[in-house]
C-alpha cells in the first residue's frame, strides 16, 4: 500500500513539474506568412513578421537626380518579380540621396504594375545574425520577397558579416530563389577604411585578410552609387514636390529660399529638399497628404 501511495505521489509531483515547465516555455512559433500585407518588419525571438499597413515612402516619379540607378534597380526588381534571375543590390553613397527611398519606391512601383507581386521585408542591422532563420522561414513561400536592410555596416570586432556572406552566396543552402537582398550603406565595402587598413598591417597575409573584409560587398551583384546632387538636381526636386503638392507662389522666392535652406544645412540632397518642402508647406498652412 505504501509503495502504491508513493508511486502516486511521485507521478503527481512529476505531472506538476511538467505542467510548470509547459507554462514557462515560450508559445509555439507560427509559420511565417507573406499574405497579410505587402510590407513587413522581421522581429526575432520569437520569430515573426509584423505587417506594415502603410509604408512611409516617396512616389517613384518624385525621385530626381538618381535616374540611372533608379532605372537599374527597377529593372532588376522587375525581373526578379517576374521569376527571372536577378542580383542582390548594394545601394551605397552620400547620405540623404534617396537610397532607402528608392528601395521602397521600386517595391511600390512593381506592385502598382502587378498588385501583390512582391513583398518587402525589412530586417534591422542588429538582427543580421538571425537572417538564416528568416530565409529558412521564407524558403517555402510562393510569394517573392525583397529583404531590405537600411544603413548596413560593420564595425571593429564585428563578425556578423560572415553570416551575411554565407547567406548571400556561399552557404550550403544559399539564398532561396524567391528572395532577393537589398541593402543601403554609406560605405561601399560596408566596413570603415581604418578597419580594412588595420587588417592589412597586422595580418600574417595582408592580402588575404583584406580580401576577407571586402569580399562581402562582392556578394552583391549590383553596386549602385549615390553622390551629392548638383544645384540643378536639388532645385528639380523642389519643383517636383511643389507641383505634386500644389505649393504655388513666387517661384523665384521659393527658389531663393530653397537655396538658402541648403546653405544653412551645408548640403544638397533629397532629404534636405524634403525637409524644405515640409517647412514651406507649414508656412503656407498646407498639408502634404
């Protein structure tokens, strides 16, 4: 009788332990899906895609001064959305010249021509180590997706770039056919120059060490450079925004104000142009809806 009682008590204790462990365990991870929206943000731990109902973007035809790279990226993305071979793309160069705006505008343009053809998934730079998990979750999706990382760069002692290299080309599984990777960066080689030079000076084989650092950018088939815009391009951006949003007035005064605005900020770029337009609309008592 005592043995039976002890066995029952042991089983009950084990059941309580099992129940407690089950309550403490994380909920099961749901399968990733690209059906809820046209754009998502990747959040790991637990792995999930958060839909973005309305993307913060600039219309494709408002992007001025970057015509060549704009058309190249649109063509590459259109081929990918149509099921044809296309390249990963690195958009690098001057701040505020529309790198991230172009990625979002191209995505919107593709879906305007063919609704629902393409999903846009943004991954934060600090979540790059989880990229293999994201790709694994998207591999069986029928919808095609552009993975997008804004302001991608790597600092000293940061080895996460190795996982990105493996995912882009060199890994066993490689990049899924239904996924392409676009990144923006102020650096062409994604790493600071002094980091590369330090590798050159301290490595046993300097050439191999430097090659390891810069070969990451080689994984991108497209390198699209963005450079500081000319005054004419800057004023063309201003004129395009004014026309789109109906900001009418003395054109010469608007032009003079726009130039003064750029001088006070020490730069001419698409971002500076948009900041001026917001100021102009505010002074006119107009909205930019």
